[in-house]
């Protein structure tokens, strides 16, 4: 019969319970140590995967800087450390913005122990041509002109009176004049020319020594007209500075055509006192366009004339064309085709533009014109009076070939 | 008198019929306890070594990651030196009584793209250990 008051064997029971509890505690401690070890291993591999994933973002930026049409996906091994798979999307992004998604795998994408995913949005800012004014066949600058940046041509450069060629910014090394033409008067200084110290005028035309002095037969003619800066004059230049550029059209038209655009199928004439909303788009005129006086451009964008004929100009800006509040209009003016009676682009008077002005045959800027950006032409550029051209980035990005881009990382986050 | 005598005899009989541990029982108990203690001790030692090793790995990784961040913040042109597999930079640092040696290798994949491999080596329990982190760096014009 069970006697509950019988305490015989209680010590054994207690001892077994104590042993069991201690065993459980010991096993728990060991398990905790193992868990911690595994966690640390996982964390280290995970951090390594994050660096691999970040390397994928860098890889994609490199590809985009070379060719903005790059989309991936690309799987790439980073040494023995791991692999990443990276892809690029432009869905829902503004022009020149790219969303990069990179997955880092350790040790490899086939059998990953750890993965980390990074998402980054970058702005690939197209490069700016290496001149403030560039023209294949020649540049004519009349009077009271300031150019902050280089003048460059494969033809003759004629400079009028009171022409100031200055660096684009304090400390910049530009503010020089270059021509690759080998003709006499490759650079013809007809009036007072003001330059900054340490700048140069280089021409491949005949030298003073070969012509017996500064005569009409020399590459840089009428050097005595230089009023300040004492630039280095090099005639018969053979350096890379005067290598012919060949093309003075910086625009990547394939990419330009792929941008968000509005197409106008007939010649457009915008009457006076109108406001034109650029709306961050490319406005492609297939038959030419004319903006009359007192036009205000709002927003930012590109006016592109791709063809047409029967008019004086492919793209004409008359007088008083500004941005909001009389400021600079953030617009690029581009003419890539057509047959025009006078010139591709005519900018008349009282105009302020922040952008690229690019014509295929001739670009004319008349008077009281201020441009922040670049003027270039596959033919000639003619600048009349009271014109200021400040080399610099464009108000609205335009895809440019052959020039290095700038990349700005807008966001970086882990998914 | 006889009662007293019988009582003494009973007590003597009880002494010989004691229920205490035998030597065999004691030896068996000691063996079991020893085995259990040894097993747990081994587990603890292994766990301790493992945790200590992971501590070293964490320190080593931190040493590598510091350098990676430093390189990522440098100008692209400043990241260079003899190309992979030559060591561009080597540094040592002592932590927790252990010396960690950090080797940085750079390989120029393209003009505007470089690979950075950072290896950290240390000695643990008489054996050489290492970890490596790698990434790419682009020249953002």
C-alpha cells in the first residue's frame, strides 16, 4: 500500500531533477553559443554581400556613363568574394535618371548563402562640349562680345572689336582660341582683343617666321590688336590642342529621340506675347518653328527641329525671349536637318538662354543675347554685338556624345 | 542480561546489513559523472573557442570594412598603386592581443572602374586565418 509519508528515495528523485535542470541549462548555454556563432557568420557573409551589391551599382554606373542605353541584367563575379546581378530601369524616372537594382550574392548567385539587395537612383548628367563656341567651318565674332570659355574651330576665326575671351570660372584653364585650319589668317584679330594671362591662341596656319612677320599670310594675324593678357601665340601648331574635331554636333540624336517628346508635324509659328511651357520634354518640330516677340518659356526642355524647308530659319527666336520673370530660359535649341534660306538657328535680340544651341550648318546670334551653355555649328557661327556666352552646364539635360558625363547619386537604399 | 546481549547482537547485525553505496556503485557513479562533465566541458571549450574565433572574425571584418569605406571616399585617381595581385597597401593593428594584418589590392578593370579586394590575416590557435571583402568603385565624372 502506498504510503505518501514515506520519504525513502526522495534524495534520488531530487538529485535526478537537479541533474536534469543543470543539463538543460548546459545544453541551452551551448546552443546559445552556437546560435551566436552562426549569427555572426551569417552577419559577416551578409555584410560581404552588401559590398558586392554596392559594387554592382558602381558597375552599372560605369556602363551607363559609357552608354545610357545599358539596362542589364548582368551577373558579374567580384574576385572570389561573390557575385552580383545588376539591372537598370528608367520607368517612372525623369530624363537622365536611372534606377539601378543590384543583388549581391555570397559566395555565388547559383548557391547563395547570403544575399543583399541595393537600389539606387542616379542622374547621369550628359557632358558639356569642351568649348563655349565651336564651329566646323568658322566663327565670326563682331563687337562687344564676351566669351567665357574656349573658341574652337576647324575653320577661320574672325574677331571684331572689344572682344573679351575669359575663363569660364575663377581658376578654370579655358579662355583660349584654337583653330586647326592651315590657312593664313586662321585667327584674324580685327579689333581690340582682351584675354587673361596664361591663355593661348593656336593656329596651324603659317608662322610669322615663315612669312617675315605678322603679315596677312600668317596663321594668327594682327596680334598687335591684343590689348591684354599677353596670350601665348602659336602658329604652325602641331599639338593636340589644334587637332580637328571633325564634328561640332554634340547631340546624341538617337537618345534625344527616345526622350519624352512632343512631335509637331507642320511648321509652327508662335505669335507674340505667348507663354510656351517646355514641360520637361523634347519638342520635336519636323518642319521648323518660329517664336515671335515677347515669348516666355516656362519649365525646361528642348526645342528640336529635325527637318523642313521653305523658311528663312529652321528655328527662329525673335525679340524679347526669356524665361520666367525675365530670367534665363532653360531650353536647348537644336536643328539637325532641313534646308533653310538663311540659317538653321537665328537668335535675334534681347534673349536669355541657358542651354545648348546646336545647328547643323549655321547659327546666328544678333544683339543683346546672353547664353549660358554652348553655341556650336556643323558649319558656321556668327555672333553680332553685345552677346555674352558663358560656358557651363545646360538648364535642361540633353544627351551628348563624346564628352564625359557627370554622375550624381540621388538615392541609395537597401531593399 | 540476555535482553541486553540480544540487543548488542541485533545492532552488530544491522551494521553488517547496511544499505550504503558499494565500491562498484561509487565507481559507476563517478564514471558517469566524469563522462557527463567531460562532455559538457568539451562542449563549453569548443563553444568558447568558436565564440572567441568569431570575435576575431568580427574584429577582422571591421578592420577590412573601415578600409573599404575609406577607399570609397577617396578620389578615384588616388586609388591605385601596383595592380593586383600586388599589394597596394598593408597595415597591421593589434586588438585583443592578436595582430591583424590588412592587405589592400586594387585591380583596374577599366579606365573608370576598379576592383578593391581587402584581405585581413591573423593567427588563431596557431593557425593562420583570413577574411576578404571586395567591391567595385567607379569614377563618377
